[in-house]
């Protein structure tokens, strides 16, 4: 007797059988079985006929046996979403597809691997292994921000851009030191300050004056340069020569040299502080990109798997075995995932731009962080707060710059006092036929009389500058102390949060999604409970990524606050 597949589905559903099992049975070769006349596609919830690839599974294990919960970051095989008793993939896990899959280690994803289910990365309008195309429209962002998901054999793969810059944190810092334009520009301030020292070492140049007679009224000649022979009847020209030199009698030159050297120390400390801040910004952006790519990879997996479940329930709605509200509620959850994915892409764009600026990379380059652990262990030993404060007071360049600025203002006051003392002018002159004697030799000296202008205004400003720098130094000292205390508290909270993540917690959270899908397919829980468990699993996995990033960031915050390699 010939039956259509749709008839089997309706009868099986009415009889309480699993739609997945019926769909799988209906696809088996049957004698004299005719294809459905409607040509409707089969639901995308068929059980993949692949050998389980879960690590540690014994050969010959029974089909459908659930594997032990995998820790995040371990490779795991996950059957198609919607099959009873199958878990959602955890971050770094793999998702098996009906076709053979190829796994590619994603940059910055730790030890885990992400494998795209069938149809996850198909071209617009196409589908893989009979699965509906999820998010296949343009503008999905996968080309710009590659997650390196594995692609099933025969499926259209999304090409990884060839201009991807894969760097570890140490490599990024080395490149940053060599190619950052802001650091290179700031370093020239030190060269300018060194040039000021050289200028302060220079002495005043001597002054030379020469004079000749332009007209002789006795002979009515211009520029009479002939030699004078008759003293009583002068017919020759007059020649005058004078040389002068300013002499510093207040020690101003040595004071200017000291002031310029202090200026070099201030600029050097300012450059080191800029380097400290830029390096911390680099580390923050590096870890942010790593965390955001992990979140994006997990969200992509959830997006694809929820899309498959939604496609299956749309087919059930067409057959009239589920309520339309269930499909609508799943569509709302899918839209929520799309918004989360869009927000992650926007944040990733900003952090990528920051990384490219710091690494002096072109705008078309995608920076891929490498070597970041998924869930690093908390540090076993944390230095005491007093030790960290001592390190910060000794090594912070902004505190050293403020201290040198105070010395600079004190030295500037001494320079302004020296400017109140005028310089002494000494010189010698010679006159030929220009004085009482035919050949006149004279010595001269001159000095300004400090009666009205004694540099009072600049001296007063220098005194005010000393008071100002003192308050600024106290403010920086207090800021350093607060930075260290704040970084220490954040590290303690991050360590406490990390230590609260136990292997038992990881195992239990890994089973939440698997149990939710299985129970929902068997109608043991309602839609509200399923959505609640689905969200709980998503929040748990994203929370693990946040905890990891928070621990790494807090360690770098301590290094930034102390300017020391504490971690």
C-alpha cells in the first residue's frame, strides 16, 4: 500500500510518536514508495547518520547515548539542534553536521574549535544538507569579521581574508613600540628638550662695529680713503673700530642649563607615561577583541541552531500540530539573537579600529588575537596592597613627571632672580683721525641700572608656579594611591568570581541547553520554560567569557597602576 510521507507524519503525530523519528523513518528507502506529490521539503531535524566524535566515547557505544558534559574549550560533537537528548554546543565546542565537517582552530579561541552546522555559511538562497538557510542574506558580517567556523564538505565556505594580522600579545606590543605614530611624535619632545640644553650652554656672541668717514668737507671728496700725511691739513678719511662683549655676572647661564636638563627629565617622564597609557589601551583592546570574537562565535552557533529549530516548527505549524504562537515566540528569540550579534559586531568594529591605530595597520587588515586562554586560572599569589603602592610610587612616570615639574618651577625661580641682575658690557675701540690723537685706543664698559625693571612680574609668577606644582604633585600622588587601591580591589573581585567557577558548575551548565531541547521536543516542558533555559544557557556561556576577560583585564589593570610587570 502506498502512502505519502505527509500522511505518516500526521498519523505519527496524532499517535504521540516523535516527529523526528517518523521523519527519519520516512526517508528510508521503501519498496514501491512514491515521493510526496506536494514536493514539500522535509524538516531539518533529521538525525545525522554520523559516528559520534565526542572525546572519550567508547567504540560501539549505543546510538543516542548522551556523552559526558564537556568543559568549555574542549572539542565536542553536537548533533543537529532539535534532536531529543542532544546538547547545544558550548563555547569552543564543535557542532556535527550530516555531511563530513572540517574543523579549523579559530584565532584567539583557546583550545576550543568551532564547527559550523550544515547551512550555517551557505550562500544567499542556498542550503546545505537539506537544512534551511539561516541568515544567508547579505550584510551578515562574516566576511569582515571571520570566526573561522568549519564548513561542511561540499558547502560554500566563507573565505578567510588574506589580510588578517594574527598576533600574540607580546608580538602586538613589539609592533606597537616600533610603528606607533603617536609615540614616535611624542619622542621628538625629548629631542627638543635636549636641544634646549645645548642652547643654554652657548655664550653670548661678541659685537664688532666698524666706521669710516663718508665725506671730507676740506677736499669735497666722498670716502677719502687715502692715508693722512699732514696733521694740520687733514685730507684723509677717519676710521673707527669697536668690539664689545656681554659678561654674565649672575650665574644665569649655569641656572639655565640646570633648568633645561630638568625639562628633559619632565619630557622623558611624560613620554613614558604616554607609553604606559597607550600600552594599556593596546592590552585592553586586544583582550576585548578576543572576548568579542568568542561571543560572536557562540552567538553564531546559537543563531544557526535556533534557526534550525524554528524551521522544524514552521513545518510542524504547516502540518497543524503546533500552535502559531510557539513559532512566533521562537522568531522573537531569533530576533533577540540578531540584535545581540549586531551589537557585538559594532563593538568589535570599534575595538578593531583602536587596535589598527595602535599597531599602525591599514584599515583593511583584521587583527586576530592569538594565545588567549578561554578560562585562565586565577593567580595563586597576589602581592600585598602596600607592596603594590610602593612599586607605584617608585615606578609611575606621571608621579615622576610631577616631581620633576616641581623641581623645574624652583629652578625657574632662580633663573628669574638672575634675570633681575643685568649683564656687564665690556669693550675696546680704536679711532684713526677721529679723536684728539691721530691714533686713539680706548676701553669701555656698560651696565643697565636696575631701577624700574627688576623682573618683578616674572619672579612673582615663578613663585606662584612653585605653589601650583606642589598642589599638582599632591594630586598625582593621591591619584596613584587610588589607582593602585582600585586595581587591587577589582583584581580581588575577579579572582573570587573566577574561583566560583567549578568543574561541577561547568558540567551542569553545559547540560542545560541539551536537556531543554530534549524536554521541549518530548513536550515535557512548555515554551516558556524552554526559552528560560535557552537564555540561561546563553547567559552562562557568555558569562564565562566575561569572567575570563575580566580576570585578564584586572591583572593588566594592576600592571598599569603600578607600571610594573606584576602579572
